[in-house]
């Protein structure tokens, strides 16, 4: 059902006989036995998830205590 490519067929054949992957690929191309290729999914890495407006605008002075509480959380997605 066109699930195996030339690499997988070469690995199966190498258990029984000595064969080169290029010859397997050539035979498959000659008979049009290409496997179905899965499309690669694009990832959205490096794009900001949400950008918030700068309400404080570097004005850190306040009249009362605990009026302005700030923090910086930088989220960097990595791997899974």
C-alpha cells in the first residue's frame, strides 16, 4: 500500500542479501513504486503569544506602597 520507502525496503533486504540502497531506489523509481510522503508540519516557534501594552511606561514612582507591582516573565518554548 505504498507505505515503505527505499530505506525500509533496503533494511529488510539486507537481512537476506547484500544490496545497496541506490539500486533499490533505482528499481523503485523505474517501476514507479514511490511511498506516500507525509507533509511536514510547520511550527510557530519564536512568535510572541500575546503582546501587552506598556501601561506603566517606566514610571515606577508611586504615592502609596503596593500600588505598582511589576515583574518580567519571559517565556521561551523549548522542545516538547
